[in-house]
């Protein structure tokens, strides 16, 4: 369910004074970031697994992949800062592009290798992507978005333990086409300058990076726009790179093209990489007639510090044992919202003597503040979940999913609240488009029946 709380980054920074550990996440050199290094690595690995499912990657044994991996590690040896787990894969795609995921996974299109006039230009693209990893641009952008959407109380809880869970609840992802992989001009400028230094230290002429980007702008056509939309020109790119080079010790010569690069150029020239349209068509065909939402009959158990729950084996847990959690099919979490699944979190009502009914009403009021479109159906009812008195309420709202005509579907949300011994509420929101809710309700009911409080 989409959260629409509005808070500024300035407010988030103010919390640093009262939330332990938060100040450590505000890095003056790299900007505001809610993600720990461990969370960043985890987010990148999850996204890389999704990329492998969605894009046609050349095998690891392919000579092109091996070459790109070797060149990448050569450049990484000169990258400053955190020693991220860098990996390099080649996408068999015609469009010129490359992108980096948080924590180190980097992908280079075959079209980029085909377009590079020399090895320094390819190295420039890769050094630029390495710089995005070093400077944590993806998670910095996601952190700004989360700080703008999360209420102050929840933002404090994100620090150090719940960034991945909150990212999932807000529908934020780093997968293919993610908004957070489309870099801002300021991020591009930072990556250009650091990429210049990495290329220089590795022995390549840094100016070739700017030459390659300028070439794409001049050529345009069918292959250039994708790269330029993800890597916008920050302005005076060539001049900025040249200025940075002038601050470095002068070199009489730079590395020329290696024999391996020449061999790889011949190899990629014979390849016929797929276009973005062809890849999308293949994905659509592969998914036709196969529901990626349908829950499996096999189950897994998830043990939280506050409860335990059983869920379908083919669904995924977003979060950990001490944070808010979303359990959903992979395709049920979109870039903007949760369309299918269950959100599980805690709510602290004002005053420990608040009844379950009143605490539930207060929670509903808070939910409506973030999503005014949410409406209650009926009066709700009191139920028991494994002997615990609980409240059950049906809600409707707008789904993030649209039908074939572009009309927004109606969403059904089933809210269940349970009062814990410390006075807080454990609440679950089961979510699906109204048209699919009935078929998923047995799964939701089985999940609810399995909930035991700790």
C-alpha cells in the first residue's frame, strides 16, 4: 500500500540529534544515506538477481564477459573508499548503456563495447559506473525519497535496521528501469570527476571518457538516447574533465589498446545483440499464461522478534527480524507501491490504557492521513487469532495496477490488529486488487492463522 507521507530531508536531518546512530548515516562527503554498507550490499545483490532474470546476460565463460571482468577489476584496484564487492556482467543488448547497482554489481551492454572507438573509452564508461558505486548514488537518491515520504517516528526506526523493509513498503527498488538508477546531473558530475581520477591512476587517458559521451550526444539516433537519459550531461562535461586532468601530475603517455581489446572488438562486431523492444517482447512471452503472483502450496516460516508467521514458499520477505516487514510475490512489489502481499508492522497508540478498538481507530486515522483515498467497508469485527483478541476491518482504495484501458483498479485491503503485552499494536494489511482478492483470501487467512505473538 502506497505511503504518501510528506517530510523534507531537512526534517530528517534534524532527527540526528535525538535518534542514536542516525548522525553516522549523514556523511558530509557523500550525502544523506539511510543504508548501512550491509544493507547496500544486500539491496544490490537482490537487484542483480532480478537483472539476471530480466535481461539477456552473456555467460560468465564468454570471452567478452571475461575481458570486461578483467578490465573492471583493473579499474576497481584504483577506486577509493569502501571495498565493495564489485562484479561485472555483459548484457546482450544493442542500445548503448551501462548501469551500476548499490554495493558493486555493474552491467555493460554489448552495444557500448561495439560503440567504443578505443579501450580508454570503454574504460571511461566503466570507471564512471564504478564511481556511482563509490559515491553511493543509488542509495543516496533512495534515502532522499524515503526521508520525504516517511513520517518522523518511522524514519527514526529506519536507522540501522529497517532501510530495506521501508524501501519495500514504499515500493522503492533498484531493479531494471528503476528511477534510482537514472542519475541526476549532480551525480553525473561527481562520477565524471572521480571516474577521471580512476582512469588516470589506471593509466588511461581520462579525456576519452568525455569524448565518448560527446560522441553519443552528437550521434543520437536509436542507440544513444537510453544512455543519455540515464546519464544526463551535467554541462561542460569535457571542460570539467580537462580541468580535473590539469590538477593531476602530467603524463607523457597513456595506455594504448590492448591485444585483448582488439580481439573483443572483433568478437562483438559479429554479435547480433537484442534491442530493448525484443527483450521486452521475450519477457512478455515468457510470462504469458504463468502467474507470478499465485502462491505455492509449500510454505516457509518467518521468525520476527515480535511474532512468527508462515507464508508461501515462492513469496519473498522484505525486512528483517527487528523491522517492519513486507511479504509479497516478487512481481507484487512495483517501483511505486505494493500491489499484492501483506505488510506487517507495529503501532504505538497514545497511552497504554487504550483499548484495542480505540487503538485500531487511531491507526486507521493515521493510515488515512497518508492515503486519503482509503475507505472502510462496514464496521469491522472482533476475531481471535490463536487465542488473541483482534480486530478485522475491510478497506478499499486505489490499486497501483491499471487495466488494459489505463483505468486504475480498485484495491481491497484487509486490516487485522492485535494488541501486544506492551500495549502496542501488531497490525497486518493484506493487499490485492479487488478482482483478485477473493482468490488470494484463503492464502491470507492461512497466513493470519499462523501468526503467533512473542
